[in-house]
C-alpha cells in the first residue's frame, strides 16, 4: 500500500510538470504567432538596394538592426523617427538629390505649350551685316636733335586714319540683338603714320648778308628754313607748286618793277602785304623743318637758278589769263 502511494505521488508530479511544459510551449507558440516578421526594402543613397526581414516597424530601429549609419547630409523617407509606410520601403537620400528632385518638380509643373515654343523661335531673325570701322593711325617720333639743349617737334608727315570693313552674322529677337559673330574683315585703306621729328630749335636772323653769285643766292641755315616755311605755307602740296611760289619771288627780285621790295627772294617774301609772311602767322608753325622735303628741294633749286614760269604774281583763285600751278593762279608775266 505504501508503495502504491509513492507511485501515485510520482505520477502526479510527472503530470503537473507535463502540464506546465505544455502550457509554456503553448504560450510561446501563441506569442510567436502574434509577432509578424516583415520583408523591408532599403534603398541606399548610392542606389544600392537591399532586402531585410525584420519584426521592427520604426525606421531607426530597422537601420540599427542592420548596422546602417546615416551621414550628416543624409535623411530617410519616411523619417527615421516614423513607422514604416505601407510599401515597406526605406529610402536614404541626401540634400543634393532633394534639390534636383524639387527643381525637376518645379520644371515639370510649368506648362509650356508647343505653340509658345515655336512662337519664341519665330521672333528670331538672322541678318548678315557689314560695318566700317576706323583704323587709328600711330604717331612715330624720331629724335634728330643730336643732343641739342633747345628742341622743337616738327611734323614731317601728317597721320591719316585707315578704314576696314567687317562682316557680321547678327541674330535679333523681337528687334533686339542677341548674338553677333564676326565672319570676315577686309582692309579698305591702310592708316598712315604721323611722323614727328625732334630737331634743334633754330631762330631766324634777318641781319644775315645775302650773297648773290653767278645767278644764285645763298642764305644762312636759319634764313633758308624761313624761306622753306613761307614757301610751304603758300603751297606745300607738291614740288611744282612749291617751285612756282619761290620762282615768283625770284622773278620779282630780278624785276625792276619790284626792285623796291628787295633784290633777293627772302626780301620779296618779307615785303609788306605781299606774301603770307606779313599777312598772317600760319607760316611760323612750319619753321624748324616742319615741311616736306620736296619743298626744301624746290627752294634750293630756285636759288640755284631753276624756274618753272615767268609770272610775277599769283592768287588763290582764277582770273582772266591766269595759269594754275599747284593750286595757285599765276598772272602778270615779266
């Protein structure tokens, strides 16, 4: 009887333990059945995609669970503090991607019709335009003063601007220039340099003795410069024109009718109210060699006896029986 009692107690313990074990297993099974694992897609900012299985619903917990750390300029969609959205997708983006996306959305929201685009192109007109532009001349300075203490600038050659022609392709939109492209360039006229010589300053001496030998006159350097300056002012356009002026003065010096004004060309030049010397002062700017070389050559040739007419007077305009030489009209023959 005692043995049966012990066996009965042992059987009861086994039954209790079995019941407890069955309850534990059942409870665990019920708990596991209530927690659902979800397949979540994670798209990294690089574009790489990964699928994970998780029971978590909060974005930050899912990232932590998969050891994904956000950089400073990265964020998640949905936000890391939110629950998963219905599509079970977590997208990691950065600020630059957001800017591009927003710009794309703004651009796509602007409705531009095909008619409006074509209309804007219809207003563009293309023309070939030819323009002329001035080519400025350059000034070349030459120092021929040989170290003189007193110097003066003398224009040997006047400068002259050149001209060029440029062809452009020009686009206009609504009569407003929007593009200009150079197609070609052509020189019409080359510029002429202005040449200035720095020379020793000379003074005119009126007390020098004029020498006349065998039909030729000789003067000092300063007097010869004065003769050339007056001649150039009266006519400096050509050799023949300059020779005609100095010939007129030489003819007068040898004429009894004009003897009262002097017996040499310079005296005739300086006679009152006859040549530009006493009429105005424009000739002064031509002193110190400020005249073409052919003017000096014409004066020297005339002083050595060369003549190109036998007239005693001239004017700047035509008179009856006058002859044009170098732009002046000569009359009253010897």
